[in-house]
C-alpha cells in the first residue's frame, strides 16, 4: 500500500500518513511495515543475483568441459 500510494503522492511520508489514517493506526506502523518489506525485497534480489551468477558459471564450466571432450 505504501509503495502504491507513494507513486500517487509526491513522497513516502504523505503516503504513510494517508494509509495510517485510512486503517486507523499511527504513521509509524505502516512506515515500519514498508521498511521491513523493502529489506526483504532487497534480500530476495541479492539471492536471485547470486543464483544467476552461479548458473552462468555452471553453464560456462559445462561448455568448457564439452569442448575439452570433443
């Protein structure tokens, strides 16, 4: 919700205030939620980059081995 509303508003802060008033909580609550989600998103992206690098390395090794065996 925060990310979606941040696109509609000028910044992150108005989005958080808008959401907190709609759901009846303090602005700190959706702010903490968005921080946690952002952190998890960055961790997932980092893991995916590592996996992609390992796949590429494995493919290179496989091609090299295939050429050696030809």
